[in-house]
């Protein structure tokens, strides 16, 4: 099979690595790709939002399957365009990708179908939002409705912070049109857990659990980012919690989307908060998480192409999804200054250290080729992932591997998976 992967981050590198292992794979293309994906795929200089060019390329190369990695093209309707052209594509259609594309939609869906989530209100008018905040309990959470690269969430401790947040999101439009509508949500406390799932429109098969670290600095300080590291599995996601989530969250969400005439086929990501009142949904994503994919896919025992084909053919119920009995930790190497201003184009060294090292992975996110050199090209640069017999060993291995890569403004959190020590 000839496979096209759309995207250019660490998630797409992990998908390419996984696809390359399948005996069904003959050739992989990635658009636009990055400096590291070229190890498995031929990178194509087409942007993820250039739907016409991507469709034309898929036809020209007789692509057998396209996998959409990113949120923006899914929300924009790329799957619909590929299907119109008679091409096989994996990901939700536009009317289903709205589960991530609009937080207001997803909150209303959960309310309608009694899926556990935080209390909330939606606002289109900043004046109404400010009025509501006058009698709200703090801390409180403000969310830009649309896609904002994981950064459109503000946790406000005081009324003044919240008022400033309304201005930032709805008036200053810091997150662009994503802030036309805003969700104000109760602040939940507890452990966060991410559960990714394959979905074929009716059946949901969950993958192993993971936990992301969103804040830029150690101790969960600093600004929200796209993710500074992950570990899998979460020791806090017990069989009892899984049983509750399967019955009250996972299957009900898939059923709700079908009832709304928005059947979901693709990867559905459940961001959960394990509160003292039980698990509740923080957010949905309509694709693999990044960097969650970088710890989940290396532990998956199935052929990813087999599972994707089962989703597209509506026979996911027949698949036994299995994962290795071990653990994985990913530490993101970022550019100093991320998620704000940072320098690009800095040469990196040490990639050869990963060659032939079983259980160690260097997934590229913000990199590009500059002649023969690989240079930084983004805020999150690399995802350094390592496996181990348990989480503590995987964490030790991952941090050792971060020392193999050198570049001038390298920055990372030093406490990824520290919660493991408290489990």
C-alpha cells in the first residue's frame, strides 16, 4: 500500500514510524513532514490546509490510504474533500470533527446526553460573560471555543484575572476567531488522564492510558503549551475507572455523535479529570494527541494499518487491541522561550545515538533539513521517548536519552512523570 500522512509534527512522525512497521506498507509520503520523518517517508512540500493540492497529489500517486494527523484540516473538512474525490481517508468528517473544533458544541453534547463534565456556560457577548463572572466561584476556567493549538485555555484565580481573560480571548482576539465564542467552566481538581480510542462510527476501542504535561515549566508552572511530555500508562487510571468511563463516557459519546447525525470515524481523544466525584470529560480531540501518540503507539502490538482498515470498513468490533505490558515516557525538547518567542534555525547533533537502540525513539516535531544538517524549526523541537519495564525505568531511560541530543537553546521540563513517584 501507498500511504499519505498529513501533518508535520511529532505525532505524525510517530504515526509514520508505526505505519512503516506494517508489512502492508510499500511507500509512505508525508505532507509537509519535517526533518526527521524522512527516515520513513518521502516528505512532500504541500501544506496541511492545501486540500486541492493534497487531493491532486493523492490521485497522481495512486495513494491507497491517507491518514490525517492534524486538527485544523479535520475541522476544515479535508476528509469530506478526499471522500468526494473517491479517495480512502482516515479521520472524522467535518461535521464530526466539530467535537474538537467547537468547545461549545462538545459541552452542549455532553449536557444533552448526560456525559459527566464540568458545569459551564457559553458566551458570544463579552459583556454577558463579564456579568456572569461577577457571581462566579473562583478559580474558574475560560476557554476559547475554537482551535488554538492547545493554548486557548486560561485558569483564572480572581475576578480581575477573569475579566482580563475575557478581554484577551473575546476582545483582543489573542487566539483569533477561536475566541468569537467563549466557554466559562467550573475549575475541576484531580488527576488528568488521556485516553485515545479508535472509532468506526459505532464501536469504540480504547488504547492504553497516558498523561500529558501542558505547562511550560517544572511544577506545572508557566504558560500552557501543546504538551511538554507524557507517560503511559497512567497508574491512576484503574480498571474500576476504566469500567466507569467505558459505560458512562466513551460509548455514550460515540452513540451521541451517531444520534446527532455526525457519526465519528477516526481517532477520538478523551481528556479526563479524575475528580473526587468520579471521572469527568475535560476535552475531546478528533485525532491522536501530541505528544500522547509518542508514548502510546510504541506500546501498541497491533498493525496500525489493520486497525485503521477495520475502522473504515465498520468492523472494529472484531479487533482485539493489545498493548505491551511495559511503560513509556516522552520528554519534549523545546526551544528556550517557547511557547512565546524563540529562535529557529539552530543546528542539532546526536541523532546517531538512537540508531539500533531498541526501546528509544527520537520523534521530530519542529525540525527541518538545512542542506545535510537538521535544524530547529519550531517551539517543540523533539519528543525523546523511551520504554522500560515500568514507569520509573522508562522515565530514567527517557531523561538519559535527552542528553544524547545537543542544540544551543535546548529547554525541557525536568519533572515529566514525577507523579509516578507519588502513585
